[in-house]
């Protein structure tokens, strides 16, 4: 799965086995990227492959990342940066 890292920026792959959660109750973003096997946050459910992952509210087209996905992105970014530093040294 790809998402834009910043407005107008390059796209970046979401690591792991991403799934999309959709808000069905409560406040907050319409969508969240989680990991397969991760429980949806309160007020959200996991989308099926047939459903659109894009938000239905203006300005909400970019889903937020779940805590598990954020941790995975951080760990892989640190490992990538460490490896790049080794190669460039």
C-alpha cells in the first residue's frame, strides 16, 4: 500500500501487512492504516477488499497510521538510515 508522506511529496510504502480501518462511530479521522491481526480502535472496523479506503469527508483523504504501524515505520526508518550511513562511510 502506498501513501503520500507529505503534501506533494513522494509516495512511501506502508510496511508489514496493512489493512484499513474505517470510523463507524465517534470522532476522529475517517480512516486508519493498521496491521493485519491488529484490533480496530474503538469506533472503527476493518474494511473489506471491496470497500474504498478513502475518507468521505473533505480533507480526510489521508488516513492516519495506527500505533503498531507507526512503530513499524519508525523501526524501519531507523534501520534504513543506519544502513545508509554505513554504506556512505
